[in-house]
């Protein structure tokens, strides 16, 4: 709670009980939050979309300062900030994806946590670029992920699409996919060997957003479902692996035994489209209710695939 400032029950379930089935994990979290709310360690809020989420109360912050580790020494209540956020859905999903990546064994960080590591001075506007791409006019443009994770070498870039992208942001998404194989800068948040972008995950809130964004990037005909995989430019292209999953291909220089250099198409990354598990916050124990897509099912933060990178 001190790390993310506000969390839902499903976020806490992913962080505390990722190995359990969803019903068992959610029941355990609900018992825990009920006790903490009664003790005023957590404060309960409701967003405009009807979701219940929690903020750290002063009692809880004081307990962390007295009993937590070094990272909790500056713990402070988030009530004054959380109550102003009437619909913090994007921040909640960003935290959820980060926690799911950590449950899978990856190092992960959310956008909110990453931004301070990119600041180069007292002026917050003087920040390093996480990834620089070129827009349609050829001008450089900086992109920022909603969450990132890695296994030490290969980096996962997560985008949370709660609304439909305009033409400019759709072009940004294409440029992001085209950047697979490039090094990504995480500032002071990561100081070991360079990380290469190997996996772009686009999590969509609605079917309409999913179809539109998938069609734009891949060239799939929405009416017929026929794939017309577009060339992404810069010698990059896509190859369908499974529904919503594509290999990113690029021409890579290969030196031949006779000294000549030839271009060879290689897989440099993976593009993954899937739906945000929006049914989880409204989960019901009623028979026949939808409760698939939890961590033991291999669904989060993106579906497990037999092929591809280790991430």
C-alpha cells in the first residue's frame, strides 16, 4: 500500500497470494482488508466507476514507520491524495500489471515509480528518454510505458488502453512495436547490463478497443477476420503465432563465411494483444460466473505461449 498509494482487492491478491486460485486469494484479501479497515490502517474509497479501492491510513503509516523495513521509514498516509482521485483506474491497472509481473518472477516497475528515476535534475521537465522513436513527420518523440518488467535481459513493455487511441497514438504504438530489439533506458531504476525490448503487451479494456487497435497495427480485416499483416516500416513485419499474438520480424545483418554481408529475417520480439481482466473486480461466487484468467491459469499479465522469449 505504501508503494502504490492505492490498491483494489484484486491488486492485493496478486501481490500477496498469487499462487492461490482466484476465489481463495480474493477471500483471504477480503478478510484481511476488513480487519485493517476496522483498525483504520486502511481507508476504503469508491471510484466513479463503482470500484472499491483502499488507501493507507495514518494508523497504518505509523505502524510501518515503527515496524517496517528501511523502505517504510518515510511511510505516510495517502488519504489526502487518494480521496481526490475519483477515478484512479489507470493507476490501479498499472499497479496490477506490475504486481502480476513480479508474481511471474520478473523485476517490474510501474510508470509512476519509473518517472523519478528518469529525472536529470531539480527540474522535472529535464528527464531522460525511456525510448525515443520517430513520428510520421520524422521528428523524434519520447514514449513512456505504463509498466515495464524484465528477466535480466529481455524487457516487457505494457500498455494499458482504457480508451481508443487517436491517429497519433496509434502511430506511436506502431513505432513502439517497430522498436523491438532496441535498447530501452530505465534511468537509475536499473543499473545492470542493457535491456532490449522483446515483448510489447497491449491490454485493452473493451472489445471495440481491442479490435480497432489490433486492426491498425496488424492490418487484420475486422469484418472478415482475414489477416493482412502490414509491413511496419524500417524492414519490420509481423507474423501471426496465435490469436492476438504476433512475432515481430526484422532484417538483421549476417556476415557470411566469404566475408559478404547479407540481410536475414529474424524474430526480434513479440507483440501481444489481450483484454484487461475487467471481470475480476466484479467477480461473483454464483454458479456459472466467469472466474477464469487468474495467475495460475497462465493468463496474467499476458497469456503463456509455448513459443517465444523467456518473458
